[in-house]
C-alpha cells in the first residue's frame, strides 16, 4: 500500500497522544510520594486528576470552535507548546496548591489538542479509511488505556455524521459530554477510600455505570453506512 499524506497525519497525531499521556499520567507512579511530601489525604490527592480533567472538559467546545475559526494546525501547535511549558512548571512547584494550579492549566492545553486532533484526521482521511485513521491515532494512548479501543469506531462514525463546517465544534461538544464525569471520579474515589478504608465502593459504582453504558449502546440504532 503506497504511503499517503493522511498516513503521516495519523502517526503524527498518535505521537502527540503519546506525549500527552506521558504528561497526564506520569504523575500517577509518584502519587504516594506527593501525598507524603504535602501531607494530604486520598481525596485531596484525587483533586490532582480532577483538576486536569475539569479544565480538559471545559476546553472541549471552545477548542473545537477555535479550530473551526482560526485553523486546527495553529491550535494544535499552540496547545503542544503550552503543555510543554506546563510540564516544566510541574517540576518546579513548591506547594500542593501550585501543583493543582499547574495541572489545571495543563488540562486546558490537552483539551485544545483533543478538540482539534480528531477533526484534523477527518479532514485528511478518505471516508473509507476513517476507522483506520482514528484507530492509528488512538494507538498513542493505548499504551496506558486499552479500553480506548472502543473509541476509534465512535469517532469514525461521528466524523461521518458531523457537518463539515462545524466538525471541530461537534467533536468538542461530544468530548465535553463524555468527560463531565472525569473530574468528579478521582475525588469521589479518594473520598470513598478515606471514608470506608477501601476502594471497593468506587469500583462498584464504575461497574454499574459501565453496565448501564453497554445497555444504552445496544439500544442505539446506527444509521446507514456512508459508503458501500
């Protein structure tokens, strides 16, 4: 198969996801040391993840709109540069409040990337290759989250259905709805641990939500394919 321009786009976006998740999840292995250094509880430690997902969620629709308005390439470059500097800032903080603030700002940069990366793939990829393009892109974050394997077909379908003039805004709105719970869950799970002494309660809630999601997905009627 000859190499096409859209293949390059796929892999560049995938490497972007690798960098994004190194920054986002790299704090997890040292969370215990952070808790010891700043003398914080599990619930308070969960706010580190809640902070980044809150700003990440809030940025979804604005980032999609900015990409539609000013160009996705510009927004992708700006977001990547910003999270580079915020990553450096993470290593320089002197208090837990400063760490939460830097993580919050990092979420805005990450949200700007997500809101424009998927529409960029849609813009350059032939419709019959859309699923492959989204899958290759998500290889970047599959190193940390194998469950994201369900996302490529979801974004491929969304790319087919979204009007071309507002693709970025459509993806941003979809991401906003999907990530609303992401900033609540870490704090909630930490609170459950502090209250009960076990993470089991949080796991039960996650299992229930997953089961409900599966039922809803099975109830959705898919439209006819956009191509044979």
